[in-house]
């Protein structure tokens, strides 16, 4: 009797482990499929090689998830773009279209996936003098939330250090125009920035290698 119970327990344990393995495999398959779709614009592992497409690999899961939710709810501008690779290469799309059918579980999986990748900074041309001014402006206005020049994912506040400069330029433009929502404490700081200040900041962030 005891031997039969032990055998039954062992079989149940094996079945449980098999179910867990299958579930894990299904999760991996799903997230890999979603990540592959993202990579058609954002590049392998989120290391974008397109200057108008942000690098997303290495961002925090919180920031990535919040951004996808904002796109899904159309709370952020969704400029038209095109798939850069894959089966849909050349077809028009935008981030609101991409995010609209993502479930909460999808968003969480994608965010965690890319958060586990490395933030790969591209080599960009920048003005050293402007970058020096931008560093001063950043330290006065932005460092408290975007520490170490906006290079830490752990801030959960977005990473600017080494991000594509053309992309940053468009985001600053949206912030200044009130098209992209921001936290309350950021508004007064953004409002007082002149265009010259913004240009300096962009060159500072572009100087990171």
C-alpha cells in the first residue's frame, strides 16, 4: 500500500513538472514571437540601428510596460512609420496599431524580455561644446530622476544616455507641444527649457558611448 502511494506520488510529481515545462515552453514561444515582431523595427534584442526608432533593449520593464500601455490607450503620439525588416518590410504601421491588441500579459512579457537585454549605444556625431552645456543643464534639471546622465534603467524613468539623437529630438518636441504626457514634477522643468537648452541636452545624451 505504501509502495503504491509512493509510486502514485512520484507519477503526480513527474506530471506536474512536465506541465510546468510545457507551460514555460509555451510562454517562451509566445514572448519570442512577440519580440521578433518588435525586432522588425527596433532591431535584434531592441538594439535599434535606425535613428528615428528608439533603442529599447535594456530599458526597465516598468518604463517599457508603461509606454506600451500608453500607446495602446493612444495617450502618446503614434507617428506613421514602416516595418524595417521581416515579412512586413515596407508596410506602414504605427505604435498604436502595434499595441492595440496586446493583452496585459503580452505587455508584461515583452517588457520583461527587452528589459533583460543590453542597452547598445550607437556611435553618433555630436557637438562637444553643446554636450558640455547639456551636461550642466542636465545636472541642474534632470539628474534627480534621470541619474548618471540618464543612463540607469533602475531609475524607472527612461534612459537618454546614448539614445538616438533624432529620436530624442522628436520626443522633446512632443513634450514641449504637450502631445506626450509627463509626470507633474517634470512639467515646470520642461517648460523653462529653451530650444538652445534642448539642443544642448540632445548633444549631451548623444555623447555617451
